[in-house]
């Protein structure tokens, strides 16, 4: 039986900011590792900001903005080994970049081009999941499979606060717990599920409290503190690898951008709070930490930013060089034995499209 730890009440923090809390150091992170973390955050930030521009220019479709979520994604990612699996939601659409996936692949996904779909095995990154929480059971199943095969790899699944109200979340969490699957359930609690606030989502005092009901430990961290996200995920991964089963991590933040490019949050969000939260956004906070430690200076920061900008610029050029798909793809791969009507349907579609 898993040991049930009471969920952490206070948000774990490592970055002290300028409020007197003081910066802490984290085991296993020397200067090089800290800079790698920063590089990852800047790549994600650059990708995200450029994607909003590309959307406005009509070069990608509707896009789920992850501005100020980079700390959760990069922090959790760097706690993983190469063999570990990642199950992203649409909010973590670009996390594959941290595993070396070309930006063009993810941009192609948002353009709706076939080049945007990859073989998950190539990067140990599952397909981007748009239905809320349906990937939690997938991740639990893969992690359980790793355990059954005696492999050391684990999996991390990302989902939002709203996802914790879905049946698939419950099923996946419970399944992972009873099988002792090496899974990290990483909940991005940004306080909003589109226009539904956290208060309308749950009566639980914290989302991490839900972990107790599944018989797994629950951790609560500041989701805009990349080092706290890293440290908590390291603990969860270590537990997973040593047979301790799954861990639930609640990373708390506040959504400072629209849900997606198709959303206008002015109709429902607390705009004053958004402005407050923007002042402590996660990339700037980590940059402050690195500068206080004497690890980052202007020239280095500028070169890391320009490297990221070049990568994303090349990515959109490559994505736009992709030829349009043949419409036949709409019909391929859906059935092993396609209905005969598909042939005439395809002919009709071709006629319609000219
Ligand atoms: C099963 C399902 N129901 C509804 C939706 C529509 N939908 C898209 S995003 C979203 C909100 C999810 O909020 P949350 O889980 O907090 O994640 P966040 O977007 O804040 O990262 C909803 C309801 C969906 N994609 N899938
Ligand atoms: Mg949310």
C-alpha cells in the first residue's frame, strides 16, 4: 500500500526574488545546468511569442498560448532522463523542442500539416492531446508497461486545473496508483479553464489534496519558479524509478495570456491580477536569480535569445516550405478496410476543390 503523505500546503519556492525570502540552491544544478535550464525557457518563450505573431499574420491556425508556463515545462523536463516519456496537452505543444524536435514540426502541427505529426517513439513525446485529460490514462498505461517490463523509464503527464474535473483524470490517477506505475502527474494550475475559474472547478482546498484520495503523495509548488518545479519533479521521478509509484504535483500560477488566440479574457478575467502576475513572470524571475548568482550577464542573455530567435525563424521558413497535403489523406489511415463509398467521396471532394 502506498504511503499517503499529506499534501504540501505552502507553495514550495527556490527563487527568493527581491522580497527577502532569499535564493536557495538546488542539488545537482551547477552553472552549466542552470544555463541549460535558462536556454530551454528562452527557447519556449521565443517560440510562444513568435507563434502569436504567426497566428496574427495568418501563418498558423488557432494557437494555445503558454506565456508564463515555461517554468513548469522546462523545470519538469530537466528532471527527466532521455528515456522518459512526456505526454503533453495543447498547452505544452512545444515541449518536444527541448528533446530536439525541430520547431518546424510543431509549427506544422499548428498549421494542420501532416509534417506536424511525429512518431512518439522518436522523441519519447506522445502526440499533443487536445481532449482534456484523455492522455492521463495513456500515460498511466505506458508507465505501467515500463514497470512490467522491468525498465527504469518513467513518464510525466501534463494537464490543467480544469482537467482534474474529468473522468479520465480520475481513472488515470487511480490506475497509476493501484498499479504503482512510475508516473508523474504534473498539474498546471493556472486558475482558469478557459473562462471557468478554479473556484467553480472544485471544492477541494488545494488540487494537491486530491492525491491523498488516490494514495499517492501530493506536492505543491510555485509554478513560476522553474527551480521549484525542477526540484519537485526530481523527487517524483526518483520515487517513480525506485518502485514508489506515482506522484501528483500541483504547480500553481495564474494565466496571464488569453487561453488561446481565439479567446478574449477581458470578458471574465481579473485584469489587475493579470498585470500583477506579469510583473513576476517566470523567465524574468529566473533571469534575476541567475544574475544575482553572477551566472548570467547581458551579452550571454542576448546571445541565448538570438540563438532561440534564429531557431524559430528557421522553423517557420521550413514549415512554410512544406507542400500542401493531398486531400486523399483525409480518408487514409481511418479504416483498415475503408468503406467503398470513400472512393466516390474522394472524387467528389476533388471536384469541389477544383
Ligand atoms: C473533453 C474536452 N472537453 C472540453 C474541451 C474544451 N476545452 C478546451 S481547453 C478547456 C479548458 C481546460 O482547462 P485546464 O484543464 O485548466 O487547462 P488550461 O487550458 O488552463 O491549460 C476546455 C474545457 C476539450 N478540449 N476536451
Ligand atoms: Mg487551467
